[in-house]
C-alpha cells in the first residue's frame, strides 16, 4: 500500500522513505501548525480504529495549538 501523500511537496521534508508523513505522538509534523492523522502517517498499523483515534488526537492538538498561538 502506498500512502496518498502526493499533495505534500517534497521541499517540506516531512515524509519518510515510504512516502508517509512523519508525526509525533500529538500528530504534529516538524512544521509548526501542520498536523496529520490516519493512514498517511508513519503509524505502525493502518486500521480504521487507529486512524479515528489519531484523528481525535490531531483535532485536540490543533485546538491546543490555536489556543497557545492566538
């Protein structure tokens, strides 16, 4: 399976050698304010339940980011 990350420019340098977006445990990329979740990320298991949970983590992280930076 190949992640659908063609929309991410290579210049951003946020993808690994498999084309997955690299995120930390809060779904943050190395670009401040840019988050990713689900099967496009470098999480070890590509399952719907895991993607949904990661989506919730990303949404909460976005809210926290906005609250800290406004």
